[in-house]
């Protein structure tokens, strides 16, 4: 094990790697609850979503450990799962099978770009400020969903949105989850987000918000596996519809763009904590990481778990001493074990996850300091992405608004040469997408 994982070379040992793996799992474990709750809003069976989430995260995290030998863990990505449930299945009325097919298509597209060496070229073409803007906008979007699920904000015909009723049990559970998560995180408690969900769920029982579980363990439900190749309500195989509908192909492109930025940023964040970031700011041996991450995105569609991506919470395990793939393998095994507890997980209400979503949104807001707001070319397009994502309730819409704004501002400020060819291609694709909406 020492030779395979290079533990001695990286000044680590088995005990440290196992502990770091547990830390990473605890930091990420909220996804076991949050992802199924979000996907169930799009029609995905709850128990099957739990199985898909845990098995998908477990398999791909173990694969990341063996192939990249870095302390990176994978699970269903926050934000894209919301697109699946609320945009593709909700606003657009697609079957969840077709939504997973779109995830599968974008994952395959990313994998081809990695194998051709184009993924890094595309990343280089996107201004750094816009990459930060996507993360920030996604953070606001996630926090907004959490506040809605927790009854903290509600729809209002006069003001569009307003504060929920403070006497509503759902509001109280949502508030408890936020307070508990913030307090535990401030105390540096490992797994604070997960414990916040547990505390809110327990206190939600007397309030009538949390259902009582009928059992603790149950057999796995594989009914979502192979989702892209299932027929939806229209009787059309999901992957066929995804590949033959121009609007859906553009949507797959938009999701692909989101996956680009998320993974690159995550890899750098974990590399910094795990001592595999070069002096030039590049991640050592990044290609194996990108290959596994790309396969994970496609696999997420196949499992019915939404796009599986590298989690920034992996940095917690790296900060706890994890230096090798053994950290990832440990976290992956724990995800596989968690798959058997779907009845217990299914009884947790979405209100109890409010704190986790809001806190993740808070963490993603930290990148706002990386933007030069005094430079209109850097600031305004980024601002359009940040407000566009939550205000239009669509990540792809927000990204498109920011990309188009960047080209316009660059054109009128004499910075047209800063717009790289691939940015023009992206803008053309977004213009076509908006015209087809």
C-alpha cells in the first residue's frame, strides 16, 4: 500500500489517510440527503435516488482514488441536480429519463474533449472573472433553493418573494437547520453540515415536519440505473430525444460549461491543501483527474443520480492530512455502505437540508473577492452571471447573459482582442439557445 499510494513519499500513513477519508465523507455526506430530495421533486423515485446517489458517489470516488491517486472525492453536483429537477423536469416538463440522458450526453462530450486535449484549451479561453462568477451565482442559486425549501422565503404576487411565516413548522425547522449548521461550522465540528441536517430532522419530529421511518435499512433500489436508455412518458428513449432535439443539445452544452469551471476550481482548491499544486498554479497530473471526473459526469446520468463531479469538500480531507487516493477510497467505501439506509434517509424533509444548502452557498460566495469590480470588462459580465443565475432560476441563462455581456463590453471598450475564438463560439451557441427558448 505504501508503494502503490506513495504514502512515504508524500509524508503520510495509512491511519492519516483513513481519518482524512472519514473527514471528507462527513463533509460531503449531506449530498446523500439533499440530492435525493432535489431529484424527487423532478419525479425520480426517492429510494432509487438514494441508491443512485450513494452507489454513484462510492464507485466514482473509489475510481478517482485508484486512477489519480489524489485525495479527491466525487458525488452528484449541487446546482446541476437542481437544473434536472426544477428546470428540465419542472419548467420544461421533460421526463427524468430524458434529463438524465442530457447529463449522459454532456458527460461523454466532456470526456471526448479531455481525451483530445481540448478541455484545458476551452478553460483557458474563458476569462477567469467569469469562472468565479459562475461559482458565485451557483452559490446564490443553491442558497435560494435552500431558503425556499425551508419556508424562509415564499412566493408573493405583490413583491415576487417575501419572508415566510415565522410560526410555520417548516419555517422553524429550516431556521433550526441554519442555526445548527452555522454554530457547528463555527466550532469546526467535522461533518457540521450533516449534523445540522440530523438536528433539524430530530427536532422536526414533534413539529410534524419529519416523518417517522418505517425501518432503518432496506434493499437497494436500482430502478433508475440505465435511465438514459429508458423511455419517458412520450414513449421516446431519453438519449434519442436528447440527441435529436437542438434545444436539449444546447442545454447539454450549457451544463458542460458549468462542469468545466466547477472541476477546475475544485481541483485547484484541493491541490493547494494537498500539496500537489505547482508554483505556477497548475495541478500536478491533472489529466487522470479530468478523465475520471468526465466519466463520472456521464456515469451520473446512467445511474440516475444527476452529474457526478469532483467535490470541493474534498479539501477538508486534504487539510486533515490526506495526500493519496487511499483517502478517496475510504470515503467511497463509506458512500457504498450508506446506500443501505435509504428508509432512514427518505424520512428527512427538505426543510432540514435548508442549513446545508445555505451554508454551501455561503462558501461559494468567497470567490467574490477575486473579482476586480473597478474594471467594467471584468466586473459587469461577471455581475450579469451572478444575478442571472438566481434571478432567472437557471444556470445556463445566467452563464449566457454573462458571456454575451463580456463580448459586448469588450467590443465597445477596445478590448475585442481579449475575446478568444472559443468565446465567440460559445456566444453564438448561447444566442441560438435564447432564440429557441
